C-alpha cells in the first residue's frame, strides 16, 4: 500500500492495549509456568490479531503495539552495559500483583527517573537488534508501512547515573556518543530490512519546562537548557543520513496507567526544540491544558509536519469530530493546515498494564481520528 509518510495526516505513537491473554502469558513466563518460546508464540498470535484489526480499521500505518515489551523503554535493553535497566518479562507477574492503592488514574505521578537513575556496567554494545526482528515479523503480515519505535538519547541520558558509572564512562558526553552509535546501528539495520518509518520516543523534553524536574536537575548541578541542547544534537546525530526512512519524534508529559509525570507549556523550549530537531514529523501532546496553547507552533519550520496529539489515551471518553476539527483549525492560525496532522497524544499502553480504557474505546478513538482527517484534508 502506497503511503506518503512525510505528509500523512494521521499517526499513532507506538503502544496499543495488550489483550488479557498476552498479559497472562507474560505472567506465566515470569513464574516459570511457560517457556520463552511459548511466550514468543503468544506474542506472535497477539501481533497477528492486532495487525489485522488495524488493517480492518483502514489505518495507513501499522504497529506491533509494542507487544513484545513490558515498557516503551525496552527498545534499548538488548544492549551490553544496560542489561539491568528494565525489569522485563520475567517480573511482569510481580508488577501485575502490586496493589495500586489509588496510584493510577489521571493525576500527576512521580517520574521514576527522578528517583532511580541507573549505572552502566560496561561500554555499550548492541547484542541483538530486537527492533529489526520485530519489524520483519510485523511487516510480513501486511503491505502497509510498519512503524517501529525507539527510545531517544534524551530519555536515555536522563536514566543514566553518571557518578555511579565513572569506571566505564568519564562523563555523560562520552556515554551519549556510544548511545548514538548503537542507535544508528539499530536504525541502519532497520533501514536495510526495509523499514520506512521510525518513531523516536522523547518524553523527557518536557522535563525542561516542568518545575519539579528542573529543581531535580539543578540540585545535581545540571543546567537544564544546556542538557536540552546537547540532547537535540544527539537526537539529530541518531537520524542523520538515512534517506529512505521517515522519522517522527514524540514529545509528551508522561503516560503510565493513565497518569502523567510532567507539566508545562512548550513556549519556553519551542523555538530551540521545534526548529532544532531534524525529524520530519513532530508528534506533540496537546490533549489537555497542561500543554498550553498552539502559539509555539509558529516555530515549526517549513517542510515539517506537526502532528497534534489531540486525542487522549488516558480516558475512555471518545472525542467528537466537531471538537477535533475546531481545535485543528485553531492550530492552523499559527501553522498552515498543510503542515498539520492528527494523532493520539501518546500510546495507549506505555507500560504493559495499559491505560484506563477499553480496546473498543481505543479503536473508536482511532476511527474518529481517521474520520476527522478525511473531513479536513480529504
């Protein structure tokens, strides 16, 4: 199916709600009840089903829903030196058994990165390109372009404990150089396998407008704007010179079990961020007043698409076409319609437990997205 990825008027971020059968398979694997091979078969079956559903709903691109991960951040964990950064499949049954104590829902939760940075145990080296393997399987199921997602350098450096890693890396700049090299290897192999669309997850950029995050950075002796500029350079280095690949970058305020982690308008960072990033598509959270107004869109350069994340993944209430059309036309006061597109504000399940809505509501939201785009752009 021919899709112009650069000008596509709808998009999706990456994760979809996992079916209960798949969650049970993760839980059984963690408890030693099934083998790794059995878990892979369950993942394969779930991906086949969700790809078929996306095609049936006539979505122009297809996701694997991140069904092989317990968190969106696990795209960077089959890497020597960071093996312990994610709990992964073996502990999902423990995650599932936790008592929530009211700690999920649409409120501000604690960003775990502020509390628990991780050390690196060895120089970074790609062990296995799981993203390439994920792409090959999913693309074999459809003729529509498959989008693959990868956590970006900014979030990775926010996870990194520089002091605890001095024996391996002298400073964060040296660490980031290896992050960039590993991610370029991943993307190069994805491109060689035929992948045409890579989404970079960069939720950490909103830390540079979030008061709590700024306080935490300064307490560590860090200058937020200098770190952001360094991250922009690293993000651009990751994607440079892959002419067959379209790159999107997703910027949000956190998304775990319908919670959010950061707040603050784009205004203070928009000029440097929107103009500085070289990605063709900027996927921007805009589903609540936490994101502020559309005025910062004036900094999006010609030739880029601002994908407005107007459809919330945090609650089940389905947006209306009229509501979405009104907001898109409001945004067009600051950026021409031909540079705008529409998407959910984030994934539906950034962690395996998922947000507080149903699969039916998830697909109804995607249907409304498609209907709205057809009425605006044809």
